C-alpha cells in the first residue's frame, strides 16, 4: 500500500481511487490537523465501495506504527463525537450526516480494536488518546476534558437521547458495538481488578453525570424490552442489497471479523441472536457496565510501595468506586408506582423508571439466552422493588417454566448458567408467599418433560422434581458442592409450605435420600480401602485418605439436610400431603441403615414416629392381603385429618438466604465477557486475553457433557459467586 498513496490527480477520479488515497493517508506517516478538510472527505466515502481483506490488515498495521506521531485515532474519534453531536442537536439532520457518523464509527471501531488487541508491550497507553501539543480541538471541548471522556459522552448522549427509527437504527447498533470494543480493554486485565488496570473508555463512562447514566440505562433496558427489529427498507445500499459489500463493511470483517455489520445480521445463518441485534447489543453493553468495578487501594503503604504485593493482600486492601450504572439498576422503579421511603415520602427524582410488567414478560420470553438470565439475576439480587413485583405476580410460571426447562436440559447448558438459574430459584424461595403460591398454580401439562407424563401437576411439584433431577445430574457430571448446596437450600426453603405434593414429586424426594445414601456408603467404603492401602504401601494410594474423609463428610451434611427437608414437611405440612406420606411408607426401608447414626438419629425419630402412626392405622384396617394403592392412600388421607403431631420433636425451621461473596467481581466480570464474546460476533485475539483462560468464545456444549470446557474456562471462579447461610 505504501505509507501515503498518491493523491488522485483528476477531480473526476474513480471513487475507489479516492478511497485508496483517503484511507491510505489516514494510516500513513503524515499528521493531518484535526481541522483539515481531509477528515470530512474521509467520512463522506460512499458506503458501497470495496476493499480487499489483506489491505485492511495492512492498513491496521500502518496505523499502529504511525499513530503515536499522527494521533489520527484520537482525531477520528473526536470527529465521530462531533458527528454525533450534530445528529443530537439538529432534529432535521440530513441522511448524509448519519452516513458520516456511521463511517466514523466504522473506521474508529476497526482501528481501535486492532490497537487494543495488538499492543506491543501490553500497555494500553499505546492508543495515544490525546492530541498533539501543538494543536487543540477546542471545538465543543470542555476545559481539561480528554478525548475518551468527550467521545464516550457523545456516544452515550446519542444512545440515550436519540429515538430509534429506521434511519437511525444501524447507527444505534454500531455505537453499541463501538462501546463493546472500547470497553474490551478489560480483557487484557486479570480476573481481579487492580489499581493499575487501564480502561480509559469504561472509566469515562463511569465518570458521566447521573442524569446521563439514568437516561442511558433506561434506553438500554427499553431496547431490551421492546426488541426493535431490523428495518427492511433501509436506504443504505450496504444494508439493502445483498450483492454489495461496502468498503467499511469490508474493513470491519477483514479485521478479524470483529464488527458484525447490520447486513450480516440479516443474512447470517449461524447467528444465535434473538432477531433484534439492537436488543442483544444493548443487553451486552448493559451487563458490562453494571458489573464493572474500578479498584482503589485503601492502604497507602501498599499503594506507594515498590515491592511485591501478594494478590491476597492486595484484595484485602482494595476497595471500589461506586458504579453508577449498577446503582441505577438497583434503584429502578416501576412506571406504574411512585417510590416511597420508610417515612412515607415520595421520590420522583433521578430514577430509571421502567414498565415492570413488560420487563417481566420479556425476561420470560428470553430466558433461553444466558445474558437474559444474568440480567434477571442482577435485578432480583439487587433491586428490591423488582423482586417484590415478581413475588406478587400470579403468573409466576412465566418466569419459572423457562427456568425449569433450562435446568431440565442441563446437559446442553454451561455450568455457570445452571448455577445462575439455581441462585434465582433460591432468591425467590426466600419468600414464604412464593413457596405457597407455586403450589396453587396447576399446570395442565409439561410437554418438554419426557420421562413421564406430568398431567395437572402444580408448579411447586414440578420445581421439586427438577431440583432433584439437577442434583442427580450434578452427582454424575459436575460434582459441584456449591450446586448441591443451592438445590438443597431451595428445597429446604420450600419444604414447610408444600401443598398437595404430587405422587411423582414425593417419590423423587424420598429417592433423593436413597441416592445420596448410596453415595455416602460408597465414600465410606473408599475411605476404609484407602486407609488400609495407606498402611500397606502409601505409594499405591492415588489420593490422600483425607479426600475420602472430606467427601464422606460432605455427603453426611447433605443427608442430614435432606432429612431436615423431610422433617419440615412432616412438622408443618403433613395433613396437606398424603402422597408424601405414601412415598415415605413405600420406601421406608431406605432409612433403616441410618437409624442409629449419631448425626441422623434424632431426625429419623420423627420420621419413624410418623411411619409408626400410619402403619398402625393401616394394619388396623387390613382385612385381607388385597390392598391396592388407592385403598392405602385413602386410609392415609383419612388419618391425615386426625393427625395432631404427637411425639414429634420440633426443630428450628430452616431458612436459607443467598448472599454474594465479598469479591463477586472475580466471578461476574470474566463471566460477562465470556457471554459477550460468545454472542456479539467479535473474534478477539485470544492470545492477549488475561481476564480468563483463552479458550473463547465459550460455546454451549451439545454432547451432553458441558463440564470439561467450563472447568477449563472458569476454574474455581465459579464458586466465588454464592454464599448460602442458614
């Protein structure tokens, strides 16, 4: 290409030659002043021109070489901001202005991404986001305002204030894509935020005034809710004619195929998107913004020291700036109601006001998407108003059915998605009215449940069935203690409130004890074998005996928790659950081996008190050996009415709550970026990613075993997001 191709000599030169010259000049050695008319010519390039792939890569390399001197990246970003300002301030803006803005966003995105993922020394300062000292971009600049602040303010102002129309749709999408690229500097940092992390664009977003933050958050959420479709009557040839490929589209796709142009959304057969790229991009940007954390070292001696500082010491001493986007989401309120504080004072100030009803319905439709699951988690965990709204809805199946279906298909889901879905159920189960209402909602059928026909089953019974099925899946595949704990904690919260538990759910609940008891017995045998082998020849033992002891201790805790769940039903809900009594009687032999176990005997005493009561009633009415299930069940129903609970020991009612660990960012920031990279269509240079192991994007497994890739990609970070406390 050469540093600066020759200028076309004739005014009637071909547009292709003009494009060669202008883009070649942009990446070349000569620095053009920000006020030069060169920039206007560059941004007015026709959208239908083409450029070969290898030329694009060469152009990116040339800009990387020359940018420190020309500062052309900072200048194109500044012109992009000016174009956006013009679009905002002039309501009658011509289509040419929008084309210039799109060109500016395209060019900025292409070269910015290349520079971010190809820094020579790992220093993001190589972006040179400042103008030369001998020139000033005084136009519309505030005193001491840097380029990244100016650009991000313009981008967010456009996203938040400009309504979406057919003409502006693609500019909105590409600005959101630009935000993803600009914030991708996070990928170069480690999983634990550190004070020296350099994220200029996302830090600039955090520094915006609260009014703009509120407007942007509301717009992103409304985009997610309304899910605007791609306009089919676009006037741009790059978007409307499948046989044309614009120069900037070619630039973007050639640079590691990282800018997924609107045209590609229309024709891609492999996209897993929802059909609304604007909604998908809005969700990705929102998730990154709300989970970002800017680290501060509170201990001055650590901050000023030059010696080695361990990660654990740094973590203990670190604090974080408040995240205004996270605060905005946590304080979002329903448009149907005014917020009132504890003193009865109404607050109508700077709050994100949303139609909670529409948000609830949209989440219900989109929970097959992992990003939507994370948004629902963020709302339920952080926003008490939305949690309260969900709990008073009478159609909880809108949310719960897609969650339970996703857990039913756990083998095709990532372990982290399973984890988030279970935490959502745990959060909901903390409310007693939720636990009661799910048993009142009767499902005519559950078509996706294949093992058996579930007809006229309550939502609560289905939830019990799926939670136990998830425990079984975890035992065979994931073997994650935290996942077990979450399932059992949710069942424990539900237990005192179960009502007319179905026969199948009751059977599965008793079988859960049997399943865990077999695991316990196997661990006990393994412990004994390893202990004997260790005495003979310690070199032949593959794992220390302590591992077997730990596993046995874990299963002991699980078995006790299951017994406490069974006890809670017997203590608080026995008369309402004859099918559960029948299941206990039918499988009563599974409890016999543990009757004298010191950890279980007091809990089993209650179970045997109930069994003795009902066994005696059945024996008293047994006239012959011809007893059908219906007859036994009828005797149980009749005697449930006379049950008074004599002889039962009352234990403290279990109540588990969910709390985040002290450093949830170590889980959520890598997790969010894995989701973004797996859905946004960008291919980021995995060799420079430090945020998580670089086998990205993280794909959902289709072979029935998602565990291996998830463990490699996430390691122990998965366990940092949950804390369950009885």
